[in-house]
C-alpha cells in the first residue's frame, strides 16, 4: 500500500513542513464547490458537496509519495517546500480511523529522490 500525500498549500510558504502536516491534509474533509461540484445521478443537477478519505488499515511496509507538482488553470510547477520526516517511529495513530492491533509506527527504510539536471 502507498499513500500519495499532498503538500499543504497554505503551509508551503513556510520553509519547512512536517510529514504530519501532509497526512493531516490527506485526511481532511474537502469541499467540492464551483467547478468541482458533484453531479447527482437522480436529478442530474450539480450540487455543492464534500469528500473525505479515511485510512482504515495499514500494511507492514508503507510507501509514501509526496505530490510535489501543482496544476491549476493559471499556473503549474514544482513545490520545493522542505518536508521534515522522522527517521524512526513515524506514528500514524491519530490518522487511522479504526483501532489497530499494534501501534501503527514505521521506521524509515529508504528514500528515492529524482532530480533533473539542466545543462
């Protein structure tokens, strides 16, 4: 299992954010308004609504991907915000909707970084 976590926009002006900030953004309720309205299958009308993602179970090995690219109608680009993360005991207790048998903690095993060099 992997989590593809957003980098919070309101905190991207800070020099550094934490992985916990990204997890909080991932599970936060999102309002669907304006161009993102939900279409009702019965009346075929577009309605303001909300959506929320919950984490119910966690695997033995968790892969975390950071969404470093931002696309809007008016701009796009790479978010260069530094994301601070723990090397040991990443605790996901408050981000899991169910009660796990074991404490949901993870130790960092590897990092993969792709950089593009311009000549």
